[in-house]
C-alpha cells in the first residue's frame, strides 16, 4: 500500500478535474453530460480518501470503522444543509473547494497531529459523498 501522503497527492489531480466538472454541471445545458463523469470522479475520490484513512489507521494503530461511520453522518448533515441553502446557487463547486481545503489540512497534519488526519479525511470524504449523491440523483 502507498503511504498516506502519496495517496493524498494522488487525490490532487482528480480533485482538479472534479472541480471543473462541478463548475460545468451548474450550467443547465451541460448538467446532463457532466453527471456521469462527476459521479465517477467523486466516487474515486471517496475511495482514495477511504484508502488514505485505512493506511493512516494501520500506521497509527486505530480502527477506522468509527471514522467511516462519521463520514456518513457528516455527509447526511452536509446534504441537509444544502437542501436549506439558496436554490439559486450551485453548491457542488463549494463542496469540492471545502474538500480540497480539508485534504490540505490532512497533509499538513500528517507530521504533527495524529487525530487531525482522520478528522480531515472524514470531512473531505463526506463532502465528496454529497457530490456523488448529487450527481447520481440529479
């Protein structure tokens, strides 16, 4: 298995593509064409984030099941907040932007904050889960 920092670095390329797709999906003429690639890309990011969580848990000696459950809980909360948000704004690019910031937090926490890494990975995965569901159910 790759190291956590290598997995997070691999996320960056996919994250850039996802941000572009999320922005394009906000245009009604392009939304249908963007849905499938948006779903695939966000699912790939969720898998990479989960893999990074697993590797970090293995390296630091904690069980990841609690963090995985927290991902779903946070995604439900984020989705509920999106439903309450202004319907004129497209929240998908914002979710991708938040996930990018959280991945950056995980990278910087690797050397000095063992608890900060799974927290940031979990929050980033929850944002990507929301993007995935939005793409699939649009």
